[in-house]
């Protein structure tokens, strides 16, 4: 069995062909490209030629020559060992290499996918916090000129100090709320720059949103899509195929075949006789006793079990997401039915209250505060919808349909 000798090669072979094509097809201004540029795949791509050369040097399936001189007090000899290639096993060996290399590439794809989902969720938070900052800024901009007017009215004894204090208290509360949101926003920006690079254009990346929630979908169809697209599941399938190819290779190596031949010449110092000889080495069949075949067969059973378990886990998660999506749509429909009419009426009332006496400002600010809470909650609901869409995308193994 040759699979242990293949380990150094796998890292290099990983991105020999497919990764270059994938990178060429990606936009440079995308989170996927930024993540790939900082991932393990970049190192693997740069080591392809060296690792392939190392495996070729260790490959026992090529012709080989070995000069075997010998000398003693009585005689001297020289042998030339000629190793014969086992070319009949090269096809299975290449197949095993291809499958294991594909498994390694999918391992890196899965790691990059995990980073992409984390970044995509961070962008959901990024957009939510930015929207909340805009809402707070709008409300603070409305209150700022009122503070000056309140100061002037207190000096003119036209407004009680407690009323001005309530206005300042409201303004300070909004400042504190905005500061909390801004602190979170800075933290999210830090995490995104760490994942995508310090020069990443976060505003451009934030415009890339996940696909919308599926409106109607059959669970079996979603499961099929997930298993076709998910790198982690495809890696399990590739590992199973690699084990199958390795078992075929091990069974093939059990066959009877000639390993090497060795012509030799020797000279006896005492008798002066010269002797020519020819020897050979044969590999005898193991039959059904090869432990490699049994071990690989057992590993294949474990691999099949892992694939079945993964299918069940993915199906359960998709079922839970479909239920959550249905509940979210019901909540959103109820909100769309009840909230907009109330917001419209309060907005019209505010317009009619413009120019009202300053001592009636408290009523106006109370209404504006309720509208602000409603807008903040709407932003949270939109972000929750985006996060649920990201959860779907992760289970389906793709960010866009």
C-alpha cells in the first residue's frame, strides 16, 4: 500500500488545477477572493511543483538501476540490480492520488466556507448597526437645536428648569445608546478587517447580501442541493473514493509479479575463476490475508457511516430552518398588517403638531421616541431575516442561488 508515501504530495496537488480556475473566475472585490488570499490555499498553491517532484522521486513504479559492488579477501564481484516498473498499478495509483488530492482541496474549501459564513454574518451585524447609527443621528440632529431653544427659554423664564432637564435627559440617553451601538460597530469592523485584510472595502462588501429566504421548497430537493454543494460532505465522498482506490491498489499489489532482476559478475582470487550469474526477486501473492485490504475495508465502512450521519444532520437542520422561515414569514406578515398604519397615523399627527407651543414638546418627543423604537426594531427584524438566509446558504453550501 503506497498511501502513506503520498502525504507530502497532497498539500501540493491540492490547488494544482481547480484552485487557479476558481480564483480566476472570482471578482477581486468579493469576500470570497479576500478570504482565499489569506487562507491556507495560497500556501498550498505555491508548493505544488516541489511536492509533485518529491512524489515522483519516491515513486517505486519507475525503472531503477542499482550498482552493487562487493569485495573481500577472497573474491570481488559486481552486480547490477534492475528494478522493473509495476505499470499495471499506475492507473489505480493515479486514481487514488486524484481522490485524496480532491479531498484535501475540499478540506480547504470547507475552511474557507466557514470563514465566509462568519464574515457574512458579521456583515449582517455591520448593516444593522450602521442603520441604527443613522436612526440615532437623525433623532439627535432633531434634538440639538431644541437644546439651545430650551436654554434661551429658561433664561427668559418661559420654561421650567425640570422641563429643560427632561429634554437634556432624553438627549443624553440617545447619546449613550448611540455610543453603545458605535462601540459594537467598531468591533465588527475590526473582525471584518482581520478576516478580509486591513485594506478591504467594507462598504462595497456590505452591499453584497445573501440570497433571500426560499419561499417554497421541498425538503428532499433542498437536501439534494446541500449534498451536491457542501464541501464537507463532498470531502467525505472523496475520502470514500480514495479508500476504495487504495483498496483496489492493495489488492492489485497482492498479485504475483517480478520485482527486479540482477545480473552479476564475480572473480575468485585463489582459483582465478570468473563467474557470471543472474538472480531475480518475485512478489508472491498475499491472497486474502493482506492486512491493508482488511483495514481499508473497515475504514470505508466508517466513511459510509460518516456520510449517512452527515446526511441526517443536514436534513434535520434544513427542516428546522424551514420551520423557522415559516414562523418568520408569519411574524413579518402580522407586522406588515399592524405596524405601517400606526406609523403613518403618528407621522401625520407629528406634522400637525409642528409649530405647537414649546411646553407641548414633550408629547411630540414621546411620539418621535416611539417611532424611533419602531424603526430600530424593523432594522433588527431585517437583520434577523438576513441571518436566517445565511443559515440557509450555509446548509446549502452556497451564498447565492
